[in-house]
């Protein structure tokens, strides 16, 4: 069967050039560990350093309070307020009042003193939690350039609450303008911490405000005002929430369309979208996620909860890789695709429901961003080990595991995955170190690596089943990080097996069917354009 | 006049250097001109009716172009692919009727020619035109036929230039008040054919407001109305088919135009604003209150600095000391950033008393937007800039500088965004195309309307090191126009479409609109005698 599959793959994709080497080397950007310097010099001095960040060149400096006043006085919001007043019969003042309240509830309060405090405490915390925090320097330079040129939107992947703290921390470290961050309302409920987050640039949005015209009006105008003025880079998560399974979630379009609007309307010359990939060797919330997946409700975010969680400070969470992708110019993305003159005939303060063409464009961009995030993720050895153990549980001989891990590593790299694999260590040491890091789910005993103990004589109590399920789910989350690398080749192979005949047309049709079927499960670029399809499967052909 | 600051400005802005010079040809190389396609029958008939004509190469080349950059370049270092084959000079309306008849009879192509100041490639001969191309030069039809003081109208032949028209009307104490920047050369007929706009339209109106009656010779006969009623409800206004027809339907021979007594008093003025945004806000307020002076224009910072470079040598130490004081007051005392501030120039006209009153009103509004009155000199120099700019372009070409201006009209709420984006687009496109020095990319708001404004862009760059500067220039202008349209600007406020902007006309006026124009053309001129191929 394998031979047959290979032949079809070859038949289908033979005309494509071999681009594998290029694909591999592209990823080898140099990472720098930002914690290294923290471990050597004073955190206090770092927190008190002279902070004169790179900012947008045509920025008109303004305070958070001025920003709010601008939003409240804006034509857009005033129009919405008038409309609501007309519809509901409530007096204008009352609605204006409500808008002010919403804005106060939402607004950030970026404050350098708070930032410095965060810089100090986060330095302490991160040093205890993580071995390394690696950042691609080239990405930082590109970002610095972008921030000066045009308004910037930072779009990180979302796996942990650490994500946005880390982003601000890094921008502070590299003297870049600190972002304002769209955060969930959950945090605002936290005593003190909520306010602190606000002062570090977080603004809060309700999870659902469908149908609440006023809320939407205030929120959209607030984000757009910050973007138009180049007040600060705007940061939010395209995935909308933390992925509990480590699979990239399908994108949300609402906020993305808001940040694109100033460009569509010509209010800014261009906007840069910067995909950021944050890869954790071990995720802080790993156990919580597993519980959540099993139906245990998410604990409410609270300051006391946070203090209780401080025991994790004694744990080791390995290293983090943060990859700042190439800034995507919205202007370039839209050029030749969108006719912006569709906005010409409507007054600018009226909100304009995006045309179908526009919606398609927004969705395409969202997927492009996520695919970039995925492409720049860094995989750790633990991911490979988890994948192998899941097919060999409950346990596997250590030396077999090492062999298989190395094999999977080579295969993954061949398929374009980017791995963090220390070159100066023997493979068995790498695997051992990784097992140690994940000691909460993995054990090495008597030359056997054990995922969970399964003594045949023990009764299967609810606790045991539950514990096993938790371990299994955590393990699966790690394995899921491989999914993005393998999903396309896997579908090709599956298509070869399923296709009615072995003709090229049948196989590609089946592939398209499968790709479509799983389009909500994995991240594929929407639509079935030939060019994209070819590109997608070219890596499979190269490897085989 | 000596302009001491110009050289420094040119060097600083473009990296131009007086050591790098290109020289244009001293005279035309006659043998380069494409051979004439001669329709002997037509020539014989023209001779027979005694209308003067010429087949001389220089006469023909002279009428083969307008004032677009690529045309200037072709004149300096190349040759046009197609030029008129014969030039005719009718001396009155009846001559034109005879020429058009002969053209129909012999199936030759007529391109009407007035002042030759087109900046839309409208005068360019279609390369693939196989028939004889006749350039119909209206310059001999330049008389004022009568002045009607009861109705304040004048009946004028269409070939008269703006300058002559105003001069001759002034002898009787009147003016039209229509002053496009090109008025030295451009003609009344040309204004009608392109829907021209004048600097002082706030008082006198644009050409469509000034025209009372038209006489137009077309292949189907003469178009005119039978009375001079000031307004009519007689279906769509047929004059609006003519205004803006750009020589595709016929020749405008006579125009009855509104006249006004020459104003008693004229006063220039200027206002400095801390930045362009405030300036635009002020102009918008002036338009809202409908109190715009005869002319009000707002230059951006780059153009203000350019204007400064054109300051003539100062007469005495005292004036230069005064200049210094003024500068000190504005930048240090008032805190204006010299790299942000911008200037509005004003021109008031009318009774002395009313002018002074009007002036105060406008300055009061300006003050609300942080504007400071900055004197008459600055204002006057601002208007001078308008007229010298075309000459400066020729000078610049000697030093590897090429430039052009283009215009648009745009609703008020989009003025700032459009200006910023178009200027930025120009800078960016230059960079992408390997222009080594940052270009001059500047704009000004030149007209205010109730619902919007007219914006003018000037754009110039140093083309040293670029092999095909005209092509690069055209690509950049193309991009700039796309940007204008994407930002809600119009295809043209008054330059017209010609052949340069044809490709966008359909998107601008819809395909049905194009069909309407097409059907008029097909009825009036089925054999495409007026075959300059503008617009459609």
C-alpha cells in the first residue's frame, strides 16, 4: 500500500520543484534569550531604566483620558447615541452617560510606573518559572521599523494567560511602544490585579455583546481611535480565547474587521498586522485545561486564586520561544483585491456593514495570520515524546523511545516543522531532560518510560480513571502541536487510500473533500484554489 | 527678478546640483517629424475658399501637444509619433462651418486647438489615425463682438485668450473674473470644452456658471439655443453636452459670457496656521459660513517652504530685519513648528468698505483655528507661485528634476485623509521605483465649495540614475490617481479627462453614463470627424 501511495503522491505533485532545503533553513532565525541578561544584572535597575520607546512617527502624544474624550466626542459614537435615543426614546444625556460608563469600564490606563512594577515582578517570576525566554531578534528589528511607519496590530497565538504579560514584557525589554491589549472581562473582576493590568495597557471587552449597539459602538470607536492616532500597537488574539487543546482555534473576525476599517476608509495610509507565535515547552495551565476538557468548570479569575497558584513558582516550565513574524501590510494584502471606493458614497460616521467581498477578505487575512503563527511555532522534544507514547501507552522502553523520537524528529523537520533540539547534547540526554520537565505526567523507571501506571490488580475507581484521563488529555495536547505539521500529508495519504480509483483526479477530489470536511478542525486557507492546494501538498512530495 | 533662496531649496529638497545639468535642444529637428498624410482634395478646397493654412513642420509640431510632462520631454529629447498634417486658421464662425463641411466631405479628422495648455493629453494625435489630421487653430477668432451693459453679458469669439479678454473688457470697465492659472494662453473655447474653473470662482463662478449662450459647429450642424434666458427648464441642458466634451463633438466658435464691473478694490492677505489640519478646519468653517473671499487657498508645509524659496532678493537690510522679526514671532513666541505650519493665501475683491469688513470676518474665523494674519506680501507671493510654477518646471528639467501637478475634488470630511494618503503614496512609489532622493510631494487646497474642496498636488523628483524617468513618472502618477479615487476624490476637478484619465471614466460615471455620452457622440459625429479620442 505504501508504495502505491507514494506513486500517487509523486504523480500528483511531480511538477513541483523541490523546495525542502529552503523551507528548513528559513526557520533558522537566531533566537536570543532575554532572561540571560536578567540573571546577570539588577532587576531593579532594569525596571527603572530610561524608557524611551520606538513610537509611531506621526503620533500626537495624548493621555488615556484625552483618548476617552476623543472617543466620546467622535462623530461615529455621537451618531450611534442619537440613533439609540431616537429608537428608545431615552434622553440623549442618559445614553451619553451610559457610553461614558462603558468606556470607563473598558478603558486602559497605561501608566509607566505600573509598567515598571510589572517589569520588576515579572522578571522575578519569569526567572523562576522558565529556563529561557527566546525571542527572534530579527523579528524585533522588523517590528521596530513597522511601529515607526504605520499603526501596528500585534496578533499573538493564545495558549496561556502568560501570553500578553510576556508580550508587554518583551516590548518593554526592547524599548518598543507598549501595546494596548484587548483582554477578557474576567480579569477586571480581580481585585487590584485588574487595575494593575489596566495600567499596563489592558482594556477589557465583554465576551458577548451581540445586539448591544451602544457597547459595540463605544468599543469599536475606542479601538479605532487608538489605532488611527498610532497611540500604541493594538494587541488581541485572533483565536479569541486560549486554546485548551493546543490546536489552533479557527479565527474570530469581529475585532480584526474593526482594526482594518481605518485603512479601508483611508483614515490611515496602511496598517501592519504582525503575527506572533508563542511556543511553550510546558504550559502553565496544562492541568487546568485537562480538567476543563473533562467538564470541571473553569475557576473564576480572582486575586486570591492567583495567590494560591503561587506554588507553581517552584515548578520548572522549560523555555518559551516567541517569534515575531513578518509584519503584513494591509495595503499590500488588499491591493488588487479590494475596491476601497465602495466607502465613497456613505458618510464616514455611519458604520458600514462589510460587503461580501470585504468579509471574504477579512476571513482570508485571519487565516493567513493564523497560518503564519503556525508556521513559526517552535516544537519541543516533549511534543515528540508525547506523540510516541500515546501510540505506545502505558509504557515504552527508554532506548526504543529515544530511537523513535529521533526518527520522528527527522521526519518532522523534513515536513517543515521547526524544532528546538539542543545540538550539543546526546539524543538520550535530550529525551531524559524532557521527561524530567514533564515529570508530572511521565516517569522513567527501570529503563521504562511510563505514561501512567496501570497495575492490573488495582480496581478501576473513579479517581484512577479520572487521573488517567487527565494525563492522557495533557499528553494529547502536546501531541496536538504536531498536528499542524502533519495534517496535510495525513490527508493526502488518507485520500490515496479512500479514493475510488487511483487516478490523479479522484485522489485530489478526495483530498479536497477531506480538507473541506476538516476545515473547522484544522486551519486551512479557505477555498480550494489550485495554487494553494499545490503548495500545501508540495512538502509531502518533497519528503517522499 | 533674482530668487536667492531657490538654489538652496532645490539642493536641499531634491539633492539637485547645479553641476549636473541636461541641455535641451536649441531647435526642433525637422527631419525627425513623422511624414504628413495629405488629403489633396481637402487642401485644394481649403485653398479655394481662402482660409489660411500651413503644412510647415514647426507649425504642425507646435500643435501636436499640450503641457503634460511626457509631451515636454518628447519636445526636449524626442519626437511625437503622430502630429497634425495641416494647420488651418479660420477667422470667424462661418470659416469654421466651411472647414467642418469640407472635413466631412473629404473624411479628414479635425482636432480643435486653442491655447495648447491641456494637461490631459487631449491634444495628442491618435497614433493610428490614418486620415489627414487637421489642427483647427482658433487663435484668429479673438474679437469681442459686442458688450451688452443692460444684461451684463459679452459676446466673444472663442479663440480669445484669457489675458486678452480681460484686458479688452477692462477698457470698457468690465471683467469676466474667470482666471484659471493658464489664463495667459488658454482660450475661452478651451475653457468651455474642458469645464474650466477659475481662481476667483467664489465671486464669479466656474465656466458653467458664466456661460449664457454657446455657438458650436458640429458635423450635424450648429448647436445653440434660441434665446438668452438666464435659466431654462427645457430638458437636460444641451450646453452641458458641450461643456467638458473636450473637442470630441465640434468646435465652440462664439460664447456669450457674463461680465461684471471691474472691482473697485483688491486686497491680498495671508494667514499662518500651526498645522495643515487646523488650516483645513478653518477653510471648512469659511465654506460653512459661505463667506469665502474671491480666492482662498491653503498650502501645506512643504509648499510653504517652496514659496519661501521663491522670495525675491530683499530690497534693504530693514526688510530683511523685519522678516527675521516676523519669523521669530511666529516660531518662538507663538510656538509654531516651522516644519508643521502652513499658510492660507487670500484675495478679496469688491467695494473698499465691504472688502475690509469681509477681511475682518475671515480673519476672525481664522483666529478661532489658531491662525495668525501674516500680511499681504505672503499672499501675493502665493499667487505668483501659481503662475511661475510652469516656468519653474522647465528650469528644473535642466537639472534632472521632473515634476507635474494634478488635481481632484473631494468632500470635506475626506480632505485630510486624501492629502495625507496621496502624498505618502507618492513618496512610497518613488522609493519603490529607485528614485534616489526623496521627492517633493506637496498639496494645497485651492477651492472651497459647500460640500467639499478642490485639492492640487505638486510632485517632483530628481531623476538622476533612472533610465526612463517619464515612464517612472507616469507609473507614479497612475498610482497617485488610484489613491485619490480610493480615498473618495474625483477623477478631475477642472483639468478634464482627455486621454490621460480615460481608463477611469467608466468607473467614475458608470457604464450607462458612458453609453449616454457614446450615443450623443454617435449622433452628432457618426464618422468621428472630431477624432481626438478624448473621454470615450
